[in-house]
């Protein structure tokens, strides 16, 4: 996720300079791998884990930065100047597959003027790798990068009966997407259709038949929530991965849909003109109550081995949106060992569901370095394994002879493993991973040679000529690497 520093500061009074903010975010668990200057100002490049979809927007990153400095996050209070006509009189939304689409909102904007976007908006989009298309489409992309909520705009006049029907694709159904590719759909996929045809693949990409172009005057603005698992499966089946699918498959914030719709409508009104019809068509069949989570100081002390002041616990959890409140009988006593906080799970943090998760949130923002290092209490003394001493001596001697230890994961590519499998084991069945993270980590290796050859090839391709010691060993390893990776890695001569 690429984040513009100046954009963050629109939502929080961040005082940390970019380099220090990068360091503080990384120490708190949000790894920021790069920092560079762009035409839109300093840009941080964050490598996010899959369980943090809330950080796939500048507002979510601003929440993290504000909490680090114990600063308030500015609320999004968006007021719209709406016309007398109501949106429900201009369009209708039917969800036929609520298991695939949990919420769909539609706003109608009439009389827009399609043209180029203002220079500041284009500069931000281009700095983040988004090509500028036109003011309406740019507004949807801008809000996606700002709030983490994917948006889509339809030409309302191209929708049959001005209706939206969210349904499963029909067997054998095809549609041409905005990238010009005709795609074959299956009933496992969610499509956004009108009264007659599919007009978009839900949560992934719009169709060419309803795209916004220079002739568009009336817009239907979509802001919805799609099931993460169905989006991931459809993305893999179609070979189509977009900024929208990336966010939905990780679990977008279902409560953000209507707010993002208001933000995008206000932005379109500002840069493309027109009038916004009153209200929003909001179909939300599965609304549920937020989860209550309890954090106790007793458990915090047990897990972390050290205390955190009340004011810090409440400031951190409050800043992250958990709304903590003391509920123990001794709640008027500061620092009580019996303190218990009742918290509400915010819609953007679905992965935080237990007290231990709240402890992690407190610890990473308080600072792991503030907790003293200590070993946990053990019921029996530690003892070395029986062969540990012999292994240590063997390792020392091999290192003394110039060898280097290679430690790799035991998961490998099946075709590569077959090249190193002994002839006596050729008919043996490899231990296969039921749900591999990647194609090149689908089975357990039969021996260590395949991992060693890949590690050597990786180093040789990056100029590490001292990765091999000894002429005979070097020739053997190079030949092995070339045999397994002749085209993909192109091992260089040593």
C-alpha cells in the first residue's frame, strides 16, 4: 500500500517527520519498506499483512499514525447538497444473492460534465500508480485510495429500466469488461446486472456496456460489500486481480459503504458538477450487532509480564476505535489489578475478536521495547536434546571447513522436487499441502537438494559469488541449479 504523507495529514495532526513515521509504524507492526519523494510529496510504501484491510486506505493509515502519537483522528462529517427528487424514484436495487453481496448502496447524480480531473487530484492518483481517466472515474478511484472502499460508477442511461440486479452469473454467460476482454462467467460468480444483462463483475471490474465516457450525463454510483471468499475464487478463476478485488477479498468494512458513497458523490459534485438526488438506495439484508470484547489487566499481566498504565490502554484502544469502558467493580481505582475494560469491535477490525487480540493492539502501540525481556515460568528445568552436543560439534567443524548452512522452508514445487527424487522413490507419492499458499510451495520436499539448489541459484543471480566454496562443490551446485532453474532464474557462470 503506497501512502502519501501529506494526504495522511488531512485526517490527523501528524507531527512525526516521514522518516520517523516510517520507523514508528514499522515498530508497531505495520512494516513500511520504502520512503521516496514524489510529485505529490513524500510517499511511504507499506507491506501489509492480509489481516489488515483497514490499512488499504489513507484514512485507516492515518488512524494508525494518530494513535501512535495519541492524537485524535478527524471524523468524516460529509454533508450533501441534494435536489428535491429522491433517489429511490430514479433507480431500484434488488439483491438476489445476499450470501455473495451483503450490502449494496446506489446514489444518483444527474447532469454531470465529463472532463479531465483537477491537477492536484491527478497528481495524487498518478503518484500512487493510478492512471487518470476522467473526473467521475477518477473520483471513484480517489475515494477508494482515501477510505479503502472500492467504488464504481455506471452510466445510468445505459441500464435497462434504470435498475440494478445483484445476482449469480448464469451458466454460459459472458461479458466484456472495461479492459476489453470478453470473460466467461460461472454461477459461482457475483454479477451486477440491469433488468436484462450483466453490466459488471461484482467487486472486481465494470463492463464496457455501461462505462463512463464523454457522452455520460447521469451517473449511478455504486458502493457495496462483497463476500471475500467468493471474490478470491472468482479472481483466481478469471485471472483478474484489481485494486477493488484486493480490498474485497481481504474483507472490506461493510459499514464504510454508505459513508464512502457520500464522500464520492460530494467529490463528483465538486469536480464534475450536476445535482445529487436526495437519499440513497441502501439494501443491507444482513446487518448485525457489533461484537463485545473484554480486556482484563490480569490477562495483560499474564501475557506480557508487565503492566501498562490505564491512561495508555484507554488512549490506544480509543484511538483505534474500540471504545473501551471500565466495567469492573473497582473502576474508580486507577491501576487496579482487577481492572476490566469492555470494548466494541469496530467494523473495520473484524480480525480482532478476543481479549488476546486487544492485548496485542495495546502492546504494539505502547511499544514492545517497554516490556522487560524475561523467560516465562516453567514447571521443569530446560534440558538440551540428546544429540544437541554432537550436532553443535558437527556444525562447528563444517563451518571451519568453509561450508555454509542453508535453512529453507520444506515446501517446494512438485516438478522441481521430482528432478531430485532418488530413483528408488520415483513411484512414491509426495506429501501434498491441501491448501498451498503458492504453486511453488505445494508439496513437502523429498530431500534437501532442491531447496539448496534454489537458494544457491538465488544468490548467484544476485552477484553473490562467494556463496559456493570449493571448485568441486561449486561445479556440482551450479550444474544442479542450472538443471532445475535454467530459464526462470538464468544462473550465471561462476
